[in-house]
C-alpha cells in the first residue's frame, strides 16, 4: 500500500516538473518575441488575412498572423480560445472585417483597451441581410464584390502605413499592384454583366448563401430569394417548397450555392426543376498563398460564365 502511495507521489512530482518546464519555455518564447520589435498585426479571418498579406509583402518589419485557422469559415459564432487571447495580447493592430461578423469584438476591446482595432469595411456601404434563415441586419460579406474588396485592401494599407510610416512607399506599391490584379477580375465580371444584359434572359437568381447577394449585385442580377445555409442549418419541407415556388414564379434559371453546405439542396433543385445550380466559393476559408483570393475568385467567374453563357 505504501509503495503505491510513493509511486503516486513520484508521478505527481514528475508531472508538475514537466508542466513547469513547458510553461517556462512558453514564457521564454513570449519574452523573446517582445524583444524582436516591429509591428505585430493580427487579422480576424481568411479574406482579411489575404488582403493584409498582399499589402505587407516581404516586409520584415511586420509580423502578420491570423486569429482563426484557415478552415474556420465565417466567424458569426466563433469563440475566442486562450491561444487567441495570447496572440492578441502581443498585437499592435487587430484588423477585422467589420459589419458585425466578428461577434467577439466587445470581449477583445474589454480585455485589451489599448489594442488598435480597425475594420477593413470601414466607410464602405454594405448590403442589408434578408431572406430565410437569417435575421435582418448588415450583410458583412463585402469581399465577394471585387470592387468592395479593393476598397478593403486600401483601408488595410492606410492603417498599416499609419503605424509603420517608414515603409509607406513599399506598402502602397504592394497594395496598388494587388488591386490591379483584382481589377482585372472586375473587368471580366463587367464583360459578363454586359453579355447577360444583351442576351435578354431573365436576371433573377436564387441564392443559398447570403454572401452571394454581392455576387448577384455585381453581375447586374436580382436576388429573388435567399435561403442562407450553413453548417447548423436544417432546411424544412416548407422552405424547400418556398424555394421551388420562387424559382417558378420568377423564371429563375440559375441558383448560386455553396457546395459544402448547399449540395443536398442543389441536388433537389436540379432534380425537380430545369435550373442550373452554380456552385461558388464564399472565400471564408482556403490556403494562405498571396494569390488565393485571385485564383478562387477566377474559378467563381468561370463557373458563372459557364452557367449563364454556355
């Protein structure tokens, strides 16, 4: 019995020593980072990070990190983790999307009153939310409109330049070069919009993700109905019937959907109507390469062109 007791005590001492060593090393790493200097910028989630990444470029004076993992998706219900709070405690600037998508901002402001928090969508007129599956308010998915996204990049560049004025010229050049690439996408969208207008076909669409309201608007299309689907959304039989009714009444030929959460509904629509379901990426998750937004948005453009102009 005494041997078991001694063995238990020995295990506890070893565990405490191991944990102490781990926390000591973690604290030492934080101390090392404090001495590095430079501007520490944290972004809230994927589209904001990619925009900031292109503004920062290869500058060594900025340490850029993203708060949420690349596969997190939208942040409507995101809960801050202890690791997030540690990251924010070391940040000089917290770049967020805005429009209410980061529901945790009040907690961040309360915990770190000296942290500079800037909304990339500041001063940009966003759409209102509407449709089944979501309460009315601001639709924060402005990055889905390439012209709005360019303005967001500009806001991000302004703030980084303000906090690191010694490298303003480089940041401005980076932002301009990136925005020119995004503008190339806008040019393609304008061409499709003109072609759709000249075709004379019905311009009504049904969307299965609120982000696509921006897509419809930029292409000159009218959103006849929105059924906002996400990972927690359970579609009722009544809502399915409403979608079918709206498609019939509004002569809808194309439905915009997200494949991850809208595939089942898309299959139902294609089985029961003559509609084409066009699957688009809402750009809330993806790889961390600088051209990620450009490549994914190009795929969206190609899919829309095929759906309408084939």
